[in-house]
C-alpha cells in the first residue's frame, strides 16, 4: 500500500505548502519547475520503456498548455465564459477519460503499433480543443477579461466533477486489484490535476499542482523499478535481493526456514508451465499468510525462504507445521488440459521409479478422473536458528538447507530441523507428493 499512500502524502504536503503561504515562489519559477519535471519525466519514461507514463505526462503537459494559452485571452484569468473557460471544460472532460484509457492500456514500450494510435488520439483532441476555444473577436476578449483582484474562480461544472470522481473510482479499483504503482500514479496525478482546475486552472497555484501531477507520474516509474527489483513478478513475494537485504539487518535470535515444492519439475512436465505458474502462486499465497511474525521470500524456481526475527526453532515449529498443512489442503482447478498431459497416460507416469525399487507418486488430480480438473501440492520445509556460537546468516541458511534435504529424503511433505528427524503428521494423502 506504500505505492498508494506515498503519492497521496506528497500531494497533501504540496497543498499545505501552497495554501499556507510557506512557498512564495513566483509563476516563472514554478513554470520552470514544471518544464523541468516534464523533461526529466519524458527522459525517464524513454529509458525505462514506460509508454503509459510517457503518454500520461503528455496529457498533463497538453492540458496545462491549453489552459495557459487560452486563459491569456482573459488577462491570465479564467472567467465565467470565453476561451479560457472553454479550455477548462474541455480539459476537465478529456483528462479523466485519457487517464482511464491509459490505465486499461497494456504496457508495450515505445513501438509504433502502440504509440501511433495514442499519439493520433491526443493530436485529434488537441485540434478539437483548439477549434472550440478559438477567440472570435477583440470584443470577446474584452468581455471575458476579469479584474486582477478576483480571487475565487468560477465553480467547475457538475459533469467535470462527475467525470473525475468516476475516473478516480476506476483507477483506485484497478490498483486494489493489480497493485501496480502506475495505477496509483495515474490516480494521484488525476487528483493533482483536479486541484489545478479547482483553484483557478491557470496561474501560480494551478501550475504548481500540474507540476505535482508530473512529479507523481515520474515517481511511479521509480516505484515500479523498485517493485521489479525487490519483488517477484509472478508471486508478488519479496525476491532474492530483498531476502539478502533482510539478512543484513538480522540480530540473534532468529530462525530461517527453507521451503521447497515437492516434485515441482514433474508437475511442470505433466501439466505444463502455465499450471506450474499457478502452483507457484498458490504456494506463495499460503506463504504470505505464515504466522509467527515470519516474512516469506521467493529465492528462485520452486524455492522459498521464511525469516522469523526474534524466534527460535521451537517457537516456529507449530507455525511451520500449520503452513505445511495449509499448503497440502489447498487446491486449484486447471485452466486447461496441456497437450503433454494428454500424450502421457497415467500408467506411464505411475510406472516411473527413482532410487531403484522405491516408487514415486506422480502428480494426480483430486477428482481421480481421466481428465483432471483439480490438483493440489505439498511442500517440504527445513528450519534452523541462530545460536550463541553461530549467528552467521549464511551458516544458518546452510543448516536449514540440510534440514530441507532431510525432509526430502524422509518422504517429503514434512518439517525438519537441524537436530533429530521429526515424526510427520498428515491430514490427507498428497496429490503431488
């Protein structure tokens, strides 16, 4: 939720500074900041191949320029009628629509097939706004001019308020569904743009809000880069890099558990990699809910790790056993039947052996039908804790790996410690052992 809250806090801070009189920068300085943020943002979007944020910055820039240009026919103010007011109405109606369209647009980078239609749409919108806002005569310019001492801008039409509100609800809903920083950036940039229109649309304060909108969009690029670097894209768990960073701050006592999905390669070979991805997401969703103060990480492939700060092995065993049982009890329906599954019959899979005469149970559906629709998985877990003699994170991980290998050798679907083997309790037969 930091991706959602931080831009909102930033916008709140901008509003406090602008309306409390703590910031006394003139229009020229704020305009310079606006262009600086715009240029830096466009360069960053090009470097990070973020075409959606690039187009979002263009929307903010074109909106601010249209209002500033046509408000000049009203001595720099927005009157109750005239070109400036028409520009505000056009921007107020088009901006929410554009931001929602950008939210639903898939990121494809700077390729002509995706950029040309979007660029053409913005060009057509700009031409329409220019035609609607063109001044007709000098008398109209004089009629729409308002005194310099006017402080309160005309209220925004209800249609604009409704459009911004509907767009905000859509963007917020999409963020809650997909947890993408770009959605949060579009949401708060839209809010900043609304405040710009609400407080006059042209001038020092509105330009500052448009600058804040651009800054928020640029910030979403940084947040997205952080998310890709420290979170696994498939499972949404913190990644290996985040795991190693967390190890640096550990202080004894602490425990580390290594988790491995049983026979994951066989699951991929039998049902296909799409099903394998579903398995990873299923297990990750259970790991994310581990109790005992643990934090789960995906270290790569089907391997996961859990860090328990301030906990010993005895204190985390029950939590790990509950986690193992939760993974075993979980299941999901197959989206489709992979061709490799149809080509290899159950008799052939069940006839495979490992370790001489010891048979290995192949993945099989819960339903037991010839066309499986639902499967489940199990996981093996090894755990180790720091001691007075040994508090090195690397050695604790190595000890937890040894415990994990012991769990695998003892039949899988169990929790093992560095000490003597534990007796396993099972709630049901595993579908993928």
